[in-house]
C-alpha cells in the first residue's frame, strides 16, 4: 500500500504529478498501544521508490493513536488512513 498525490516540492518549486508516498521500509513505523510514529517518504513514482539505492525526494513524519479492536485494519493501513485525514494528503489515493 502507498499513497499517490500531486505534490509540489517547495525548495525547487517543482510539482511532481502522481508522486508516490510510502512508509519507510526500514524504520518507517514504530510505537505501541499508546501511539505510533510513522515516516512517509516521497518518490517520483513507484518505480523510483522500488529501484535499488533510490533516495526519497521528501518525507513526512506523523503520529496517531492506533485502534487495536478486533476487525480493524492493521497498523500500517491505519497509518496511511490517518495520513489521508491530514490537509497535506487531502485527495490522495491508495495505490
């Protein structure tokens, strides 16, 4: 799972159409029942994200309190779902 969204990278005033945001695959989500911190990394597209030795263009750190009730999405899905509620990721879609 990842998020896709048009994104303007302010330092270079460059807009990336359909930028690919994914949770950092190595240290992207940590925490416990009282809260999780997650790190979303932005890549030009999915191919760039999955290429060997690729580096993200930008990143976002967020946090949320998980719902641990039975039948709820896993923690990773909850992180993405929470990110979509933030103004920065408004209009993003799951990919």
